[in-house]
């Protein structure tokens, strides 16, 4: 018997494509609304920055040139500042409530987007439902929605941009005009994310991977074990170069970025691993290896489920929530490395892009900062959810194949196999 069993799946009707995403959207919106009614609006330390920016933009009559000339610090956050100013101009003194309401809507949209793309790559309903349930208990998605913060809206922009880009990487009967239109929309969403939060710069990596996959001939296969090892070597080399500039920030050669290098090096000199979590700090670094070890420890803590200052309940919750996601994502790496998704090109490319996004945000924050509340980890949570759902679906298919005595798991026939 052939090693690959191809199954012809019936075409998805439009109603089938929206039922799951609408359910995920509605469930998350309900849970988030209940949470906000219970918690109310929270003015976080960063909130005053956005409030001042919204006031200044309104005072300038939305004259962006004058506003940014007078207060250039808002330039990196101009997207969210503009959003706050628009809401304030519409809702007046009630605009903080409008911000947290749109935060809840953004979280719900994120779940809808995730469910839609799992359906697109033919992930079974069991894994999709499990993903929705995990979103509903994702405290890190809920907790930031109560504040006047940019995180939830940034999350839906970044997630939508990357998943939409991944969905365009296929050669099908779709018209060129529609294909180009989707790519333009993905580019606009990416630009908006970059204007929302400066960490949006990390999206360059997954979007670059999307472009590269678009240019790769459809029948070209690459050695994925070699690719994985090459990526690890490249990241390690980048960490070593970065350690050099942390040890000697004055040696930075470019006319731009020197201030950020000195700012980051100041905290490396303190041995900082997690911002103001002093139990994680190293002793003052003395050698290049010491600086390098700080970065590696930051990468380790980026994925930490618990910290010594957490309560027992907090530690238990984080372990229950994150360990399955980390295990499922590691499973996706293994399956991807050995080409398990090649008979479903859409799924294979989605996994490739998701892994690149997790890598980009993780490496960037390992070098720059792991924040006190692990708030900056939120953008990779949707990626981990998707990867885990895909791994769970692959395990279900393998179990089904073994139970039915088939020689190979059923896979979806797809044009343009990678």
C-alpha cells in the first residue's frame, strides 16, 4: 500500500466556514465582557502616556506633523494614540470605557481569526474546540484588556497580518486581483501593528518568511534538519555579537540605534534578566560569556511558567495553561522538521510562518527585555495555540490510522506541495 492515503474532502460551504469562527468570537466576547464588568477599567502605569498623547493630538487638531514635532516620543505609538484620540473625540469622558470595550472586541476577533485559519488548513473540530476553550481560560489575554493599553488591539493586528499572509502563500485558481488584494491588506495590517507598538518590528521576520515561501518553486524541498540547525547557529551568532555590544556599547558602528544600545547595556551591566524580578538577576557581568549567559537566561525566562514571587495558585495555573502549549508547539517543530505536513501545503506553510513569528519575538525580547509581568509574551500566545491545535489534530489522525489498521495516516490532498 502507498505510504500516503489521500482523502478527497468535500468543498467547504460558506456557512461552514463562518460557524466555528463566529462561535469562537462570541464565546470570547462573552467571557471578556463578564471579566470587564467584574474588574472595571484599570489605569496602568503606561496608560497615562497614552492619555497624554490622545490629549495632545486632540489639542493639535489631528495635525500629526505639528504633534510629532512637539512630542516625538509618541511617534512609535502613533497608531494607538490616534485610536485613543478618536475614541475620546467620539465618547468624551467615557472614552476609557470605549478603549476597554474595543480591547474585548479585539480579543474576540483574535479567537475568530485563529478558528478560521484552523478550519482553512483542515484541522478537525475537536482541536478547534480545544483551542477555543484554551483561549477562554487564557488569563494573559484577559488581564490586559481591562487597562488603557495597546496590547489586545496590537494582538489582533499582528495575528491577522501574519495568518493572512500565510494564507496567501499558495498557488491556486484564485484570481490574481484577489490574491494581490489580500497581500496588500496583510501589509496594511502589518504597518498598523508597527505603528501600534514598536515591538511590531519583529513582524519583519515572519512576513519575510511569507515572501520567501511565495518565491520558492512549488516542488522544491529543502533539508529541514539542516534549516533548523542553521537557524539555531544563526541565533547563537547573533546573541554573541549582541553580547559584544552590551559589553562595549561605545563600539556600536551605526549612526542610529546607539542610544538604544547604551540604554539596554545599562541593564545588562546590572545583570538584569527579568525586569525588576531581582531573584532572576545575575552578578555584574565581567566577560563576554557573562553577557551572553544573561541573554540565554532571558530566553529561558521568556518561556518560564512560574517565578519565585508568584503565588502557588499562579504557578499552578501557569503550568496547566502553558506546559501543554509548549509541548504542543515542540511537537509541531518535530513534525515540521520531518516533513509531516507536506501533503497539506497550506498547513505546512502556516506552521512555518508561525514558528518564525515565535522565534522572532522570543529572540528580540531575550536581547532587549523580558518584562516584569510577561506582558510582552502575549503576541506569541496565538501562535502557540495554533501550533498546539495542529499537533493535536495530527495526533488524532495518527491514532485514528492506528485504530483502523491503515498503513499511513490520512492526509489532505493539496496542490502545490512544498
